């Protein structure tokens, strides 16, 4: 596999581990990392591995989009067109990867971080971690896959609530809702993940991969219905004044001021 600057990729026997590697930024996604995420799962398709593990280095799984990167996109809106293209490639490459992918959620997974985890086939989560998709908190549409995966794993109305409020869930709440498969103490996460890896790596590979491929027909349908539309609407929201205000407020460490439509008239 190729070398990556923001991903630590290691192959150990039958297991390929992909670790998001911006620990000082809570593994927030910037432009270079986003581009690498659009490539790494396609690379994993050809890797000599039976199981893929996706995790984060440091204290977080991924804090989602880097606000400084959002600021750059506000100043140069054309850059978001490339982001949109990569966003589709990230989701589609995970769905199309026939090898089983396990998310080892070692810390908070928010925004795109939550989407990456939930599109994996099995989610192992530390009981100390939280998960949620707060796109709306920066005045963006949850278009990078959240609108596809959350209603499939919970229910349509629960997904509406969580995506329209941006509320974060504890690991226990996420397990109760069916978002994640197993929640374990942080000290046991590695061992629990290794046990799941062993079950999949020692099983009949063709049957496992074709089972995943069959089940992912639902995700392909969801992508056809909502992914392209969601990313397009997220791109539109990215150019709205509310997003610029939300980003600047975050950088200024203050509450954003979102005027009503009437106030704008």
C-alpha cells in the first residue's frame, strides 16, 4: 500500500489496521486527510488482509471536520467541490469493500468521524466514548453519509431528532439504539476487537464477503436515495451565511448568532 501522511496503516498477518493519525487535533479531518480517506479503502481492497480495523490514534476516534479547514472553504468556496467528490468516494469505497471492516471506537466519534464508524460492518466502542453528528452546530447538512446510515440503524424519526439537534450519545445510549454492536470498558477494547477480528479472519472468506456484499445492498440503496442529494445540499449550506457565522463563532469561542429569515429581509 502507498504511504499516507495522516493515516497510520499497518498490516499484521490477516489484519490491516487503518488509524486516523492527527491525535493533536483529536483526529479532526482536514483537506489532506479527507483526500487520503477517499483512497485508503480502495487500497485496502487489494491488500493481503482478511479483516480491516479502523480506529484513531490518541484520545479520539475522530472529531469530524476541522474547523480551520471549514474556514478555508468559506473563504474559497470552490474548494468544497473537491470535498464533495471525495465525500462520495469515501462512503462508496467503504460500502464496496468486500472485506469486513471493524470500527474500533476508542474515543469520541463526531460528524464525519461518526459516519466513518457507522458505515463499518461492526462497531466496537469504548464505554467512555461518545458518538453523534453535529453538522447542524456549524450550520451544515449532515450530507456526508449521516442522512443515509442513521435512519437505517435507528429509525427515521430518531435519526431526524439526532441529526437536527446534533446531540451526542453516550456509548450505552448508542448501543441501546442499535448504532454500535458492542460497548466495553476502555481497557478491554483492544482484546474485544481482537476477538471479533479472529472470528472473521478464521471464517470462510467467500461466504463472509458475499454476505456483506448482499447486506450492503441496503446501503447502496440508501446511497442512491440520499448521499448525492445530501452532499449537494451540504455544499449549498457551506455557502450560506449561517455556516460562516458558525465557523467564526467557534474560532472566537462564542455562541453563534443565527438570524431568522425575517431578520434577513
